[in-house]
C-alpha cells in the first residue's frame, strides 16, 4: 500500500541513506512532491557575522557585506539559480560584485568601488555561489559582496538595518534569511559658507565726515585798500569818458560840423 505520509517518507528515506542503501534522487522518488518539500538547504548567518554591514562608499553608493552559511541537508541536489538582497526601502539597483579574475590588477582580491579594504578572493562567495550545484552535505561559507543605492536618512550611522537574503533553487523555491546589518556612514563634509563683507542693509550706521566751517576771508591791508579804491575811481572815469564821447558823436550839430 502506498504511503502518502510525506514526513514519514522523509524519515524512511533518510534512514536508508544513512545505512548506505542507494536510492533514487529526491526529485524521482514516488510519493514525494519535490516542489513542496522545501529547498533542503540550511541558510544562516556565517561565523563572521560581526562583519555584516552596510558601508557608505566614496562615490555615494553603499556596499553590502554579508557573511552567510549555506548547506545542502537532504539527499538529491540543489542548483542555486539566483540570490538577492531585499531592503525595507525600494532599491532595485543592488548587484553582486564581479569576479576580479577578469581584471588585470589584483586578481586575487575583491575591491569595493572607491574603498581601500580588500577581500581575499577565496573568502568571497560571489564567483562560486550563483548557478552552483550543491549535493547532500555540500557547504558554501563566506562573504557575499554587493553594491546598491543610498538608504534613507532615517537609518543613521551605527544603526542596525533589517534586510532579507533570499536563495532560489531550480524549482523556484525560496529560502529566506533575515539579517540585521550595521550601518556605517561617512562623516558629513563641511560645506564652505561664503559671506559678503558688505553685510546686510542697515546693519551699521553711516559715517558722516565733518566738513570744514565757513570762515570769512581776512580783511585786506591798508595799502591794498587804497590801490583798490584808486583802480575803482579810474574805472569810473573811463566809463564816464566813454559815455561822453558816445553822446557827442550822435548829436546833430556834431554831424554838420563834420560835413564842412
């Protein structure tokens, strides 16, 4: 009689596997729906969980450093088809760092953009995690490095930020790992403030320069007064003489005498 008790089937199969009896792969076993039986993976924070952080980079983006541990527990195999980071804010730009072996400089290290810290290629899982097959007992342990956009300012420096790490297998089954990562923001730059030397309008009183007082000219000396009086009399005499000559020239008698 067929046994439709899935948990009991798993126990029986596990006992047979432990005894070294060869069995069909999990996906081919009768009575077990592999699409509903879970991923068969253990996904948890890695032993270096103290390194879990979200770090601000010099270019304004933020790096995600995740220490993770993944193990295939059940018989059969798991193909890790995809993995991603989910944040509490909308960020669709998070992407895993590329393998440095494709670069010419320092192929033995992973480098975050604009950051001085290096990560040994052997301790980073990026190149040996996605599209990898795990058989029973296979383990992947190390760091995952990704870069995303700027988190909201509500997350301050040294705050613990909740994120979710998700692994998807070949059956589109997902295994989620909630994590709390420490935020590290760069110190704010001091902004130079250019102030005007003139100051605001009416900020100070006008400076009034005192003017020189008006002073009467000095009185002329006696000699100069006598000279001015003589010059004035001479001017009056010249004016009188000019007027007399003009009147004489315009009278009728004077005209007749000239015609003789």
